[in-house]
């Protein structure tokens, strides 16, 4: 009888140990499965959140800018033609079309909100009329991205900076949650400082304290490199051969809103504010 009880007890202990062994063997799989489920749920929530942030309405990319008087338009187009002729001789491609202008701020906006922005800017400009007189540099600048004709001097520079800051603060409220193509295509390469600017303004250039007035003569010129004949080309040396009218001065024609292309080029003028508005 004692032997039977002892055997029974031993079997129960063995069964219990076996059950614990099975449970322990399953635990890592359960943990792995649970972690996978949590990861999947979090990923799904983040994806849904991102989709919710995207604008459900049609958007367009616009620039708030100074349009140029006829004389400055002609000079810009002449210089742009000279740059294009030299660059395409080495790097055959179709240059980006552009209406010469001086950019103040760029943003992506829902089309339905554009009239609201125009109205808001019109009210502001009624009390803050200012069109700067600009003196251009006597040489062109290669940024290793684009070719600029940079403003050398601004009459009443403080007024221009104040106007720029006010326009940015008004316009940033109307920007879409979607990123501009110029930003989204380079997002992974941005510094922490640039990302912070994107978070606040939607872009990381042309923001208050960082206005660099210029006319872009050629977009996406790129870095110094070998041309189609395997000859190394310095783009600055190439454009340095172009004769630029020294001391070219003009007063901006009007403030305007333009429709932007993928490179930030102006494809069309959507609205032109009156000189007195």
C-alpha cells in the first residue's frame, strides 16, 4: 500500500514537472507572438495617423513673391539664356521653365483656402505698402544646386525684413499638413535644425532671419562634375564668363502669388496684389 502511494505521488510530481516544462517551452513563443502583435498594431496605428494627417482636399504649391518690372524681366531672361546655353552644351537636358521673380515664402496649401490667404494678405498690405528698390550683384552665383543672381543691396532693408516676417507669419497658418515636394524628397538628409524649421514653417529656407533675396536663373544645375565628354566642369567657372550689367537697379513691380513647379520655379502668376493694396 505504501509502495502504491509512493508510486502515485511520484507520477503526480513527474506529470506536474512535465506540464511546467511544456509551459516554459511555450512561453518564448508566446512572448514573440505578443511582441509581433504589439508591433503590428502600433505600425497600423501610425500608418492610419499619417493618412489622417494628409490633406483630403486638392492642394497646390505656391510662392509669395515680388514680380519684376519689364526691364528686370528682360535682363533676367537674357542672363538665364546665357547660363542655359553654357550648361546645356555640357549637360544636355531640358531646363526648367520659370517666370523670373524674387521669392519671399513658399508653401503647400489646400486650393479651397487660397482665397482666404489672398484676402488676409490684402488686408495686411492695405496698411503696409512696401516695394523695395534692389541693386543686383555684377556676377552670378553657383550654389551647387541652382544658379542665382543675388541682390547686393536693398534700400530700406529693415522694412523688407519686417515685411517678410509678417508675410511668413500670416501665410504659415494656411499651409497644408502635406510637405512640399522639395522638402519630402530630401527629408532623410535634413539636419535636426532643418527639420525643426520644417516643423514650424513647412520649409527650411526663406524663413524670418534667413531671407536671401535673389533671382533664380537656372534650376537643378547640380554639382561640379564631368560632362558628356568626360571633361570635368566647374560650374562657377562656366558662368563666370557671362557679362552681367554692373549696378543693375530696379524697384519690385508688385507682390504676387505664383503657382510653383517641382523645383520651386514659378509656372504661372495666380494673383497680383495692387501696388496700393
